[in-house]
């Protein structure tokens, strides 16, 4: 397997993780909502949940057409990195909700790094 193909496959694997995660979390939050807290919070959560589902499907499309989508891969690097920063800020100001969130935080910082390294290797 040549070097570029290996890097593209690794990016596709990262995008698959992103897509499954976004679609699952988005669908779960879209279904569950947060009506018990307040209608305003429920509306906001369901709004972002639907957006997460859309981003998940976008990740599938980018993965399927990866050789044409280098610019969109940068979007996913930025998107996932920003999610990790948001989780880190929450951890600093509010605390750790559960230890599993440290695994999520690790993924949110490692997936962008892996994809960025792969893109760098492809562009070399």
C-alpha cells in the first residue's frame, strides 16, 4: 500500500469515528431533549443535536469522496479540536462529570492531530 493511500485510509477511519459519534449523540439528544430543565434549554439542545447529525452525515460524505475534499478535512480538524476545547473549558470551570469524558477529551485532541499529520504527509 502506498503512503498516500495509507494516510487517506487513516483519515477515513477518523472521519468514520466522527460520523458515528455525531450521528449517535445527535440522535440521542434530539430524542431525549431536556424538557425537564426548561423549554429554552430543550430547544437549544435539540437545535444543536440536529446540527450534530448533519455534521455526522457530512463526515460520511467527505470520507466517501476523500480525494476531492482536502479543504473539508481541515474543517473537521478544526471542528473536533473546538469540541475538545469546549470540553476542556467545561472541565476547568465545572469539573469532570464522569471519568469516561477523559476518553472523549483524548479523542477530541488526538483525532485532529492524526488527521493533520496525515494531510501533512499527503501534501509532502
